[in-house]
């Protein structure tokens, strides 16, 4: 499956309960992926597409809150893929260490055609702050 099509299946925006609005940042550019001072929550994707969804945010933020945001993003991704006739299921979220996340990214970057990684930034707007949340969809070798 084309990772660009997967990226387009991510939600464009949603209300994050009483915690503010989350919107896709379509103007984002993505330099080399780094996990320094970042927390990572991962979801396994299985079925018609096999791989992982990583949700990356600043270390020190509430991991359970951003795991729940990742749940919403992952479930909307799977729902949108289902509307396209694809059968994909997700695992529960789990914390991923920075070394493991880097290893997953390196494996996906070596997939043929250079289509192993799709990246998207989400902005979490709360009346007190703005948080960048990066998502990475990684193809499985």
C-alpha cells in the first residue's frame, strides 16, 4: 500500500475531549528524524497494511494523555482505511524507547522505493499552550 495514501487517511482535525483541538499541520517540513528529548508511543498495524504508527511528543508531557491522542489518531486512520475497503487492525499503545524507535525508522527507510515512512505533524491547541505531535507511519519489511 502506498504510504502517501495512508498519510491522507490520517484525520485532518478533531476535538481532544475537553483538552482542546488537534489539527494537522499541512505546512510542516520534516528534517531528519530524531528522538532526543522525545517520548514515543507506538501502535502495531496488521492486516492489508503491516507496519507501525509512532506518535512522538516532547518528553515531560503526560504520556497517558498523548497515548490517548495516539489512540484517536490510530482509530481514525483504521476507520478511514476501512472506508477504502482495507482491513487493518491496531494494537493497544505501548511506550517505545528512543533506540527502538530509531531502529524501526532505519528498517522502514531501507524498504524498496523509499516509501517506508510517511510523516505528519499535528498541532494540539489548548488555551494555555501549543504542542507539536509528530506521527510516523512505518512500513514493515
